[in-house]
C-alpha cells in the first residue's frame, strides 16, 4: 500500500508540531523517520496511523483520502515503544486480539485464531510461548510479540514507534537484522521512528531526516551520508567539521588565503560556512592552496586516528581523520583539502 | 580525564546504615507507644463490643438480632449498600476514565469536587438534602405536588449515602489509570477494537484489583455511615432506620445487649473488610494505587 502525506500541519493547543510536511512512501518500502526528540517524527507516525488528526493537509492510503478515517478503519499495524502488550492476556490471546474483536462473519472461529497466533509466533521465532504472559518474557521477546500482534490483522501498513528504543544494544542489533528479514519476507509497507542514525541508515530503504517539525532531507543511506543538504543533516548524521570561509572571484578563501577549492558556479560572493566529513580529506605535503593547521590533539578512534587541528590566526578547530599508520599523524603541522564538501550560508 | 582506577564510594541504598537507626531502648519505647495507642483506642473497644453483645449469653444475642425492627434495619442497610455501591462503581469508573484519559477544561475542578465529600462534615451533606428536598426546601413543593417522597424515606437515605461514598472508587482508580496511560487502549484501537471492546477487554482488566479495593472501602462506608443518613432518615423504626441509627436508638433505650449485638455485626463487617483489604494489598499492592492510603 502506497502512503502519501500531503502538506500536513499539526498543532497541539496552538503549538505547531509539524509544519507543512509532505512525503511519498512507496508500496513495500521500509522507511525510517529519523530525528532528535521534538522533531515531530512520532507525531508524523501517529498521524499516519490515525492516532492523531492533522490540523491541515491530507493523508492518502493508495488513492483514498484516509485523513478522516479512524484508526480502526485504516487497518494499520502499530507497534509501540513500550510494547503495550495486554498484561492479563497470554501471548496467544494478545496476538489473536485483533481477530477476536472483529464482528460477524469477518471474525474467524476460535480455532482459526489460535492457529494464526501459532503461525505468527513461528514467524517471529517464538514458537511454543503461546501460554506465557507478557511479564514472563524478556524485552526483546515482548517486542516480537507486539510485532506479531500488529501483523495478525493483516495491516496495509506497519508502523513502529521507536521499536527498539527500550532494549539494550546487543538485542537491538539482533532485532534490527531480524526486522529487515521479516520485512523482506512479508513485503509490508513499513515506517519506523528512531533517533538512532545507525539503526535508520542500516535498516531503511530510505531515511527521512526531521528537525523542528520539518523534513530536512529524504534519501537513501548513501544520499544522506554523502550529500547532506543542510548544516543540520551534516551535524546530525555522522561526524562533520565546519569552517567559516569567504567566497571571492569564484574561489573559496580561508582568512586571506585561497584553499584551492573552486566555489560552485552560482555561489554568491561573501561569507559562508564550509562543511565536510572528517574522513573526506586529501592530505597534502606543501601548501599552496590548502587548509593547514597545528595538531592540537590526536586520538585513536576505532580503525582511524582523529586529529584536531588549530587553523590560522583565528584559532578555529576542525577534526580530520587519518589512517592509523599515516606519517602525518606524527607531525606537528598537517595540510589538507576536503575531498567532498558543501557551502552553506554563515551560521 | 578521570582515572578509571579510582572507584567512587556511594552509600548503599536499600540497607539501613547504622547512622539512621535508633538505640534499642528508643525503639522499644516507640513501639510500646504505638501498640499502647492501638490497644486502648482500637482493640479494647472491639473487645468491649463483643463482650457486651454476649453479656447475657448467646440466646439473648440471637434474640436481639431476631427482633423485627433490628431485622428491618439490617435489610435496609443491605438495600442501601446494594444501590449505592453499583452507582459508585459506574460513577467512579466514568470519572476516573474522564480524568485520567482525556484533557478537558474544568478537569482540575472536577478532581477537587470528587474530594468534596471527604472534606465536608457528613451532617452538612445530609442537611443539604433537607434544604433541597424538605417540605420547605427548594424542590419540596414540586415533589409534594407530584407525590414523590425523598426525605425521611429510603430514596433520601440512598442519596445521602451515595454522596458520602462517591470519592472511594474514583480516588482508587484515578492515580492507577493515570499511571497506566493510554498505551494499551491505543493498541487495542489500532487492532480494530471499538470503544466498548477496549473498555471491556483492556481497561477494566487493567484496573480490576484497584476497583475491587475501592468497592470494598465504599461498601464499608455505605453500611457504616451515620451522620448524613441520620439527618435525612427521620429515624422511623422498622422503616428508615439503618444499622448504625438502630444502634443509637437501642442504646438510648438502655437496651445494651440489642445495641451491642447490632454493633457487633458492624464491627464484624469492619474486621472482614480489614482482612480482605490486607489480602488485596499483599497480593496486588503494585496494581493498587499504593500512593493513596485510607
């Protein structure tokens, strides 16, 4: 099922939580809504589910305007951060709940409901736990049951609100891989909310980066990581360094020296901020047209060495990453030029 | 950078350190005061009630309880409880649901209002009904014209009892429902359940022990209420006397055995309530809003 969010605005008691958000989700896609807390990502998910109503704008399921449908009518599977399993019901009863509350002829017989529950338990790899109560399960198991329960109603769209947020790192990684497998096997259109960029980039087909009630960028992990389109995305996803620069005569200047980078054709002259990734740098020997700095600190971070440089008279600090055994790491002065970079208006 | 070898020394939480405990004589003295107090003000009166009730033997006791007026008082008390407790359950669940699950104007006001019967003297609540429904009252002439009798009759007693007891269930459920939040209900709705199914299959089971606890306290109060009921009942023997009122009448007539026999039933109710309450607290303490004691 395709989902289209068109110019949606949501206010809570006059405070805007989402400003004019539009998003197209393709059928069968696995989408991550990524952002810091307060960015509106959970609000967007709840709007798609029908747990909230938009102040303005529409939400389409396929060609149908679902904006004014209730959550029951939308037929979505929703997985909550804290599972929201019914504590007084067994695992099998939890999973069967959505079928049991159906009316008339659409309700399967009790035996069929039990069979469906067992089938779904097999799918989430919890076979044989039908008679357990939620309190007797671990966090990871509970989240699996919650997912099985959401899938039992054969939803058009699967929505997950920080599904792994309450689990510890090890279980999280495991469930991440597992969710991807389930998605590939069942083909549900799936949207999940997370504030963990690693989770979003690793798991999703496309990532929606949100900040302050707006969508900053939508793209694949490669798009988002290699070509961030705003200072926010640069700062929020991965590591980034920035320097205040000047654009003059089509060239980029740091203080009074050109750094050997040509400004993009349409870039207006004047102040700007240069953003780049610490590992997207080209080390240079001499320095005619480069950024040069004194090594202020050098740290070993996993497979690389992260060097903090003090640049020029204005004592700007930037970080770059070097291979661990690179000779430049031993020197007191390092010269480099960013390989991939982008200019934004001055901060 | 802090040295990882240096461990910080934090006091152990959970176990009591020597600094906060008292010396042995002090502890003994404190406990003695507490037990002496309980003994004089609670246990002793209870013993006296049963002692007086059986002072003239078991036959006198059963005879006193067999008295027609006494039986009628017992019946009326059971009737009042049978009406006011279910009303309370309906009101308590509705009010708790509204306050815990919705945002609306006047919520704080409603919350305060629910506590009103606790803060006002029961006699005043009875008097309010007299002023409302009495012959000279606000609605008195209208009621008389339509032949409806409220005051000095069973309806008035029920109304006064409902008023005095209505905080019990609501106050148990509000903190419990607030703590549980809306998550389970949202999950049920997302799975296709309608409002009624959500309430019946999800909300109610989540609060059942808290509800039972509230009902227990509400019942004890409904059967034991004196002040408010006394004002509106009219004390008509065999008709509008509840057990607590009947105890007073018998006592004033120097019928000690009769008075204490009925009192022993009320005391027995209190003991049963206490035991059930303790059992509920022991077994389901976490599910009952323990923040609020009665």
